[in-house]
């Protein structure tokens, strides 16, 4: 603990944002990291409270009090080593993690929590700028071959850990670029894609091989992004590799099968976001263009918020977001919920840029003319004991040229799991436990699963955790023992 009275002396300091009028004109990141001095002051606020609930609240169990202390003392080099010891990709989490660690911060019980995520980002940005992030190739090669299917944060974390353990790792990705939803899904203004290229270059220098535009499975999946020019049969992977890690994410979007769903203008969120990301990356200009149009986003999570931010950048005439659930309270009841993640009103930077938000709303129909969407019909809901009912007479209609369905993802693409013959749980995810003997192992010998494909739609930080932990299990399976961290 660098400064025992820091938490009494200093306020939480947020990172600075480019004003919304300016940031809406481009798709670049607009949040600036803390300066060295600001990060030092923020680090001084950590009480090193003895039982670091933040460390437990963080899914990768970042050793937060230690790097807070190191940053306070100006020991940045040591800070990145501690941070990297638990998290392969802090440049992603330091930007887009919702920071459950901060909900668990002890200082947060009666004051603003330590700005943990902003310190994490300051550490990795400084490490990157200082050239401290270099390849760490394994000293000894094991001669074992591992295939990783999917290049999202789970696949990349598993690949990096396994390569560093000396295994010969190949990542197979059906899309044209590496990164999973980090690359195609999460908008550029939240995550600069050069950060993915930077990390992928490190993995490549550590020996990881990448095969893009390569679908592993049998049939091309319907309704999900797929740039594959080549299909590799699971039987080939099973023959040529000593272990396989499935990290294909949870790509099946939840649909809204009401009348008019087929109208031109009703799209899944990723049908909007992925071409937009590709366009920003210099690809074909074929993204849906909502300039001057009325947009309704259905679903209130990260995906919905990204549709809002993208629509506003394109110059939509209006953006409205509907959520089925009731409006959450402005503030949580801290003594009741701490140190857990609270349900409370969350306003993202995209919402701040302009969006009418409405809760307890169910869409009942899409209305169109000549096959083109014109409006959306909805009804208000009342909620009691977790059950919803429609309020009679509350029906209303709003103008809509485009509707983006952002109601989450129900399960991984079944054909990929079926092609391997992997057993599924009752939600359609790859069945594998995370504790005990044979964890992360699927029902098929030498096939493992990690990330959204196993746990269902989740967060980047959980995907990194699962990729790391799964790599440990694969290493133990291949070598009989492992020194990789759990
Ligand atoms: C729009 C959007 C915004 C989000 N925003 C946030 C956020 O701000 N913060 C946060 O923490 N989380 C966010 N998430 C969630 C987060 O992105 C995911 O939880 C995370 O990326 C899951 O990682 P993963 O590696 O398991 O899978 P994914 O990132 O989904 O990667 C899976 C990869 O596997 C590939 N693949 C699948 N099947 C095959 C196959 N058969 N052969 C070859 N390749 C295959 C896919 O093409 C994909 O590239 C967001 C999600 C979405 C959709
Ligand atoms: S990864 Fe997320 S939960 Fe963990 S310290 Fe960083 S911001 Fe907090």
C-alpha cells in the first residue's frame, strides 16, 4: 500500500472523453488513458484492504492491489509483469471490460471505487509505448500439436498459453481476420483493431500459426458471419493434432418471430455491426446505411448500445432503444449487493451520444409497405414477481426504417459441435465443467471447449479466463503435468 491516506485525500478520476460532437464524426477510439500522474494518484486510492474482493470480482483474478501499489511507486515495468501474469490481453479488458472488480472494491462501499480499469489500461498502454511487450517463445518445444478453433479472446488466450508451454499451435478461423467479436462485432470506437493486430503479431512470433477463411466443420453455418474459402473436416483435425480446443463462440442470435419479421429493414445487430467494422477497416462499402433514417434497437445490452453508437455516427434521424425488462434503479442498494455485480441503471457513452430509451416494452409486430419496414408496434408491460404481463390499452406504434435485434445469442452454432460429436448442455453449449477432474474436456476424447461456446454469451474477460484455464488442462492432458497457471 503506497499511500495509507490516499483514499481519504484523492477523488476517483475518470479518463477523459473526446466531446460527443467531435467523436460522432469518426469511428476511432475517443477515451484517453490516464496520464502517469493521474494513474499514480488513482493507484494511491487503493487501501490494500487485506482481503482484496476486487481480485475475486475480476474473472481473471488480476492482482489489482499489487499493480495499484507499483503504479503509485512509478514501477510501471513491474506493474505490467504482474498484470500479464493473470491477463494475456489487458489492452482489451482495460478498454471494454465492464469492470466487475470495481463493483467489488472495498472503497466502493462508502465512496467511489478505485478506477481499476483505467489503471489497467494506463499500464498496458505504457508498456506498449515503451516496447515492453515482446514475444516470449517457449524455451523447449514439446512436439505436441494443438488445434484451436476460433480466434476470439478465448481462442487467442488458449493459443498463447499453449505456445508458451512449448506446443505447436494452429488457430483456425472462418472469418477473414483474427479476433472473433473483438474484430467483427465490437465497434472500432470502443476498441482500436490495431491492438488485435499488435497482439496477433506477438502470438505469431511465439510460434502460433493462423489459418483464416477456414471453417472447421461440415456445413457452412446459416445466418452467421462466414468468410470461409476452405472447409476442414473435424476428422482431419482429430488425426493431425494431439488436442483440439473449441473456442467458436456463441453465434446464434435470438430472433423475434413476430408478424413482419421478414420485412426489409429488420436485421440482427451483427448484420449491421460486422459490415460496418469491415468498412472501417477499408473493406467494401456495403454496410447498412441509416443516415437520415429512424432506427429502433431492440435489446438493452452491449450489442444494442453498439448499434446505438454506430447509428449515431452514421447520422440516423432518430435512435430509440427498447428493453423488455423494467427500468433498473438509478443506484444499487450497496449493503445488500456488495461485492457482487449490481443491477442498476447503466448509461454507456453511446447512450450519452443520443438515444431515446424505453423499458418494459414488448414489440408485437413490424409493419411495412411494399416489403419495406415502416413502423413497429409495441405494448407496455407490467412486471410482478419476475413475471410480465401486457398492460391493456397501452399499445403504441413508432416510425422505424430500420430495426436492429440485439436480444443476445442463444447458443453456439450446433453444426460445429455436432460435426465433432460433442455433447451439449441443455442450453445447447458444449458440455464441459470448469472444476474438478477433466475440466474443460468435452465428451469427445482430446477435444476441449472454452469461452462463449462453453459458457454461453458472456464477456471478453470471461473468455480470456476460460482460454487460460483450458490451456492448462490441455497441457496437463498432453504432458501428464503442467506449470501453466490456473
Ligand atoms: C456487439 C457485441 C459487443 C460486445 N461488447 C462487449 C464489451 O463491451 N465487453 C465485453 O466484455 N464483452 C462484449 N461482448 C461479448 C464478447 O465479445 C464475447 O463474450 C467474447 O468475444 C467471447 O469470446 P470467444 O472467444 O468465446 O468467442 P468469439 O469472440 O465469438 O470468437 C469466436 C470465433 O470463432 C470463430 N468460429 C466459430 N465457429 C468456427 C468454425 N467452425 N470454424 C472456424 N472458426 C469458427 C468465429 O468466426 C469467431 O471469430 C460483446 C459482444 C457483441 C456481440
Ligand atoms: S479485467 Fe475487468 S474485472 Fe479484471 S481488473 Fe480489469 S477491468 Fe477489472
